[in-house]
């Protein structure tokens, strides 16, 4: 039977996903974003119009599906995501799950048991988010730098259990290319194959051995911050992505930009517009305008690049659904 995936507009078969970006945000607000009273009030209509324009530009490059892995605690608004999807023609997939302890909202899940958190994630996948009827298609997990906190271990354990019950795949946040192996250990410890997950943000350091080791274990490796060059130049990301293809792991890499199309409040105390101004390439079409042409000059074929944005996301959903 063909595997079906929850999108904000209902179920789609995996064959209908087409070209897919696995990590872009419609809207992000860090906890307490509304407390920065200096920032202009959120203008929903303007935000939606700006997002629709950005997603239509992406659609012109043949992208048909985008995953917005915003966890429950980062200002997630599935109604906004659904409206942007419906108006832009790009299929969007939203997430349940929770963020890193230091930048998330850990109080409630600290109080709940693992089984109770499993129930929350499962409910958002099977019944939908609150009363919206919009069902989540992926589960977000996250760890901070260097060490997985007890809270994060609890969330990852609950997420893996919910993934096993529902067949929804896992998509992660890591910091500075650390804890990817710990994430895989926790997920596989719950009886899932490593291929159930994308170890996100694995492109943040010039570290091919780390990236290759994750793929050797069967996990998908996220080269998902193209354009965020304050962390590492794209030239390094491209060099390492090509190295993954050259060592036989073209089936294990995922690409995206981790863009934030609209912000609630400030970012690290500053105006997000200033951040965007320092990152001219941090936009959803950058891969198709600049990165793929350069990768082709470096020797990657259209077939390989298409496989990365079409076949890999499809296989990830497909295999995850079958391991439930
Ligand atoms: Zn992100």
C-alpha cells in the first residue's frame, strides 16, 4: 500500500510529495517573544502575504513540499502554516515535538511522564493540533551542545516511542555538530532503525568524518543550513556534501536552509530584519539559484541532485511509516 503523510492540508501519498525541502520555517517565536515590548506588534496579514510570496518563488523552482519542523514551544502556529500552504500552492508539513531545553519551554514536559508526553505527540499526529484538525507529519527532537540534558533525553525517548506508534519520522536539531550519535543511540534504543531520523544541522562544522559516521549508521544527515554563512561558509558545506556523495552516501543526505520567513518578536535581542540583512543568501531559493549550479560545476549530476530532494525525503517517510 502506498504510504500516506500528514500535511496541513490533509493526507498525501509519498509519491505526490515531489521536490521537498526538509527544514524551513514559516514562523518562529522564541519563548517569551511577546515580552520584548520594543518590537512592533505581529501583523498576521502582512506575515502571511510575505510568506505566500516566498513560497510561490520556491514553487517556481519546482518545489512542491516543505517541512516546517517548528516544535510546539517556538511560537508554532499551524493555522498560519495552513493558510500559507493553501495560498502558495506548496504542500506544507508541520511538526509536533519540543525544542532544546535552554531555548524551549521545558516546564510542562518536566512535569509529565514519558508516557504522557508520548500521548501528547501521538494526539497531535493522529487527531490534530488542539481543535484545528491539522495533523502533524513529523516529530521534532533537539539537543544542546556537548551534552544531552535529562529533559532532552526524556523528550527524545517519548518522541521515539511516539514515532514507533505512529510511523511519523523524526527530525532533529543539534548544536555545533555534537550529540548526533547520542540522538541515534536513544532512537535506536527504542527499537527504531537510525533511518527513521534526520540528524539536523550536521553541516555546522567542517567535519566529514562526523557526517560520514552518522550516515554509516543509517541516519539521514542534514545539510540544512545553506545560506546561514555566519556559522560556516557554504563552500565548506558544498565540499562536504560532495564528499558524502563521493563516499557512497548520496542516499543519506538531506538539504535545506533553515530559513525563518517571519519572526515573532526579536532574535537574540536584535531585530530579525538586521540578521536577515547580514545574510543575503539565507532564503529558500538559494539552493536552486546558487548551490545546485555550483555543485554541478563540482561534478554532481542532475540525477544525483534530484535524488537528494525527491527520492531521499520520500524514502525517509516511506521507511518510517513501515517501521511503525
Ligand atoms: Zn529550524
